[in-house]
C-alpha cells in the first residue's frame, strides 16, 4: 500500500515545480499524518472538555441554566466536602511518603547484590490494576483475625504479650465474687488459713469448658491451707447460685491467686480437673482469693481497617504498596546517572555517608525527585479505582475522594450530570497548575537540547 | 625483576580484600535483612490473593489463606474450573482482551503517524501544537465522561467494545505522541535525508525507516497502553452497561464481598495474572518506557 505511493512520487520530487508549491505540499503531507490524532484528540478530549465546562452551569438534566449553583452545592454538601478533605489528606501525605520510601529503597538497593530481585518484587504491583490491588488488600484487611492477614498478624503479636484468657466471657455467679477494675475476680470476704473459697462462674459456654472437666466437689477445710473450687455454677433447669451442686462441673487449669492483706500476690495455683485447688502452708493472717485478670482477657477482635475511621489510611497503605516501586525504579535510574566522582570526592574529603547523601546525592537527584513527586501528585488527585475496591459500600462516604464523588454523582445512581460536571471541572482546575509546571519543564528541556 | 616486584605485593592485597569482604558483608547484613523483610511484605498480598483463590467455596469465606501452609490439602483448583465455566466471567475476559488489544494497536498507529510529523515534518506552529498535545496529557478523563456518554448514546455506539476502544485510544494519545516524537527525533538525520534524496515518499520513510527504528519505543508504549486498558475500571464502568471487562465484572460482585470470595479471588487473580505475565516478559521495555516518560 505504501509502495504505490512511493513509486508515484519520485518524479515530482526530482523536479519540484516551485518552492512555494513544494511547501504547501509538505504542509498537506504533515496534515495527513496529523489528521487521525487530531480527530481523536478533538472529539474525545477537546470537545468534551469544553462541553463539560458549559454543562457544569446547567441543572441535573441540562434543561435549565443554573449559574454557579452546582459549584455552590459542591462546597456545601457534606459528602462532597468530605471528598475534598480526604483528597487533601491524600495530596499532603502520599506523594511525599511514596517519594521518600522510593528514595530509601533506591539507595539501599545500591548496596546489595540482589537489587534486581528486590526491585522486581517491589515494582510488580505497578503492573496490576489499582482495582485488583484493592481487592487483594480488601482480603488482607478483613476484620476477623482468622480471616484477615493483617489482624491475624497483630493477634499473633498480641498473644505473645497478653494471651487470650481461658475463660474470656465468664462472669461471677453470685455477689460473693467482685470484679476489679483490672478485670480480676476476687472474693469479697477475706479468708484465713482453714478457710474455703467458692469461686462460682457463669456465662461460660459449653465449648469453653475443657473436655477433661469433672463434677465439682465442695472443698473441705484443712488446717494451714486455704482450699477452694472454681466451677461452672450453672445447672440446667436452675440451681442455687454460689452452691456446688450435682451436674455442675469444675473448671480445670484456671490460675487462682492468693493475695495478702496489702494486696500482694503470695501464691498462685492452677485448678485440677474437678476445679479444686489448695494453697498450702499459709501463715496466719487475712487473705483474699481471686482469679487473675489474665484468665478473662478477651480475644483480639481485630482492628476495623475497613471501618469509617481507618478506611482512608487503609486505602493509602494499599496505594503506597502499588506506587513505591515506581518511585524506586525512577529514582534508582537517577542515582545511577549521578557522577561517581563527586561522591568519591566528598568521601575523600572526609564526609560521612549521611553528609554525602544529603549534601551531594540529594541535590544532584533533585530534578528526578521532583518528577516522581509531580507524577504522584497528578495520580493522587485522580485516585479512584482503589478507593472503590477497598472501601465497602457502607463506608464509601467516609472514604470519598473527588474522582469517586464525580463518578458517584454522575453514574453511580444519582445521575446528576450538572453537579457531576462541576466536580470534574473542579478536579481539572486542581491539575492545571501542575500542567503549567509540566509545560515549563518541557520548554526548558527543549531549550537545553538545542 | 619487574614481574617479581609486581607479584610480591599481590598476595596480601587478596588476603586483605577477603577480610574486608567479610567485614563488608557483615556490615551489610542489616541492610540485607531489612530488604528481605520489605520484599516479603511486598509479596504477601499477591500470595494471599492466590492462596485465597485456592480454597474450596465452603472454606474460602471462613478461613485465612495462611491455613493452606499448615494444611495444603485445603488447596484446590475447583474455583478456577468454576469461573472457566462461568459464562459472565468468560465473556468478561474476552471483552477485556478485545478492548486491550484494540486499545493498544489503534493509539500506537495514530500516535506514531503524529509523532513522526512532529519530529521530522515542517509545518507552521509545529512546536506550539505539540505543546498543546502535551497540555492534553493532564486533562482528567473525568472531564470527558459525561459528554462522551451522551455522544455515544446519540450516535448509537453506547455499550459496545468499539466505543471503549475509541475512548482509550484518545486518552492514550497525548502520552504516546509525546513519547514517540521524543524517540523519533533521536533517529539520525542523515538516514532520513538519504532516504529523501533517494526520492522515498514520507509515507514510505515512515513505514520502512521510522517504524522499524522506533520499535523499542513502540514496544514500551504498547506495554503501557495494554496495561492501562486492561486495568481500566472507570471508563468501562461509566460508558458501558453489559459490555463488561473483567474489572467491572468483579466490581459488580463486590457488594457481597465476604460471601463470594470463591468467585472474586480467582477472578481478581486472573485479571492480575496477565498484566504480571506481560510485565515479567517485557520488564526491560516497561522500565525503559517509564523512564522515558518521566526522567527524560
């Protein structure tokens, strides 16, 4: 197809009719090369941009001119203000954080041999869609610690420091046992050696009773000892609270503490299968018996990452996961281009690595840092997919950002094209300053190139 | 003599260097450990998604994916078989492929024509027009959604694959033209002048000279554009109803999140596996394109 044109042309070229005609011919050829692009850019970008600006001054269905009402609505609706506020958080936090993280990674990878492997792993999320990444993180963020990996990790760490109690739900069966602010349960009445402690508990589900548990036995008094029983003081069909009865089982492996009159722990024992326990060789005095708070520690219920309060930070974390690789790769390329001589010169002059980094590396890298920062800034202003993927429907108002608000207003059920256009224009106005920077940079680079 | 003196000092140097090597390795241990930890953190979500997708439907909504490590027998490819037989997911994947391929080939074709004109053809106002194209780079696509929605309905191509391809083409153009023009301008002038003196037409120069020489840039661009269209959500969500690419198909399932992970997890993994494959296969071009777009 190109061959036909090519064979037809040479004679014309060899004998140009006149300089003027040749010029116009050239323009015509250029126009031919540019026409398809002009068509696409004109119809899909330039025309809609003008149309949207006009549309933003018209009502929901476009029939009435409403002036700046849509813009007023934009700054008075709570949902939209929330979107603007959230987007401001995004803009302040994310570009700086991601650039810094990328710079740290880029500098650190320069010092290891497996830099390529590390870069590949961190850069990988850039290839996948923000939406799929969001779904991935939503699985990570599930609240139940046995489903959501992040809460599972927190639960594992928490279990090391304060393990879940054996009887997390238990409550005293009678007023003889008193709950202390720490969560411990103690007998209200002090005991002396020879005394008997009855620690009756209720609200223990059958699952929580260990299989080895046996019928509870009323403890016998013994001289020089304080004996007692921890049992499930609940009998189907009723029973007397505070009394050990048939069919009521002892609670094994409960840690019972003996406290002296000043409240210090003197002894602690673990209950047997029938719930019985005994403190031996107790000197004379007045003591209280109780079950330590650790027995009643509630299981970790999970941080509500996808709840209204944490949703924006949660989405930001997943966004950083995607973009840190971008910042790292671009900055690493910038680092590689820095002249080694200046670094070596600084080192031989006795500068520390820290000084070399801040005084030599960063200033030389500054143009690249700016580029990464601006790229992130533009992307963060338009953030959309990942919010829609991570935030459940119920908290989308809390997670709202400008681009999401625009979509929800126009297409996500509300169908208000007037307000939707106004939000789009607002977003456009926010990126225009960045556009100015971009163009200035391009012009400068062109000038340098010449 | 000279060889002897040259050899003499070498052994201690080697010894010292092994010693310093060990020292240096020890000194680097914290960095290595830190980077290993960070690398693992970065891998966890993707691995988690994959393992989640391997749970049988009765387990997937109840168990955390790490349970597979202690009980590998829980893993099954049942979900993948199920979504393979799921008509809507299958058609979504086909739709995604058609849109991505069309939305890659068309803009590259259009942009390389324009890029060549901006790089090597003389016409008045060339630099200004090019600047305008770069300016379009930052127009958020949200500015176009509403008018294009109305336009598509009027013309009668609403909810078609073609309409999505055309939209992606237009919004891919500013970056594509920018990238290709900058690459084409680096082609040696002598080559072009020689071809022109030989009497080749501009079209012939474009096809026979510029396109082959510009292949590295075109490859980078193709990867970017492919990933961009493959990963799109907002355009398809706004400008189509039943023409659902995979992202939209997953999105429509998200409402019941937590009850239908046997569908969401494998579908999300499929939607991410192809970009990942493209990324690993063409990593070099990907990074080159990225650097050309931002650093240069």
